[in-house]
C-alpha cells in the first residue's frame, strides 16, 4: 500500500489505541507508549493498524498484538508492520524475536510466511480460561 507511514506511537494516538486494543488498560497503554513499545501505521491522518510488544524474560522482543483495520486487511500492512518491528529490534541488537497465537487461529500461517517457526506451546489452566486453546509460541532469528 502506497503512502503509509509506520512510526512509534505517541500520546495523540491513545484514543485509537484504546478503542482498538481492549486487552490492556489505558494506564498500561500510556506506559507502553512512553516505553516505545507501541507502533502505529498511518495513511495521512488515518490509522490503519497498530502493534504492541514487550520483552519475554526481559530479553527477547515479544510481539503481544498486531492489528490491522478490517477494511485494509490483505493489502500488506501487517507484513509492513512486522518488517518495521523486526528491523527496529535488529537495529537495537536483538538477534531473536518471538510471538504467540492460539493454535486454532489463522495468524500462525501469517507468521510462518514471514519466517517464524514453531517453538513450543503453553496450556493455560482450564479453570481460569475454560475456552482457551493451546498458545503456540513462534520465534524468528533476525539475520
């Protein structure tokens, strides 16, 4: 997609991020923005998607969320976001990035197309997460 800009989020992006990422609180999102762990994709003044990450074991960049607006999916924006993030992590000296997805979600195929490989899984307690499938962990070595 032409004319898109990918950048680290700032607090002016907060309304969009809160509306489109219900997994974290507003306070957490503010901290993640301040820590440089949220990225947005824009076309002009319009948000097209976002991603949020942290660090597994305080060492490995771990993608927690990637979201592309429904009306622009399938146009390469997710791939562009991932490429931006991977290059940023590589520039910071990281040699490996990680992410995860439920084994019954289609996202695993997207990650594999980008060079991620299965690395294991996590089963969360059924008494806390009764409908949760196994969480598939994927890794990619940055070259």
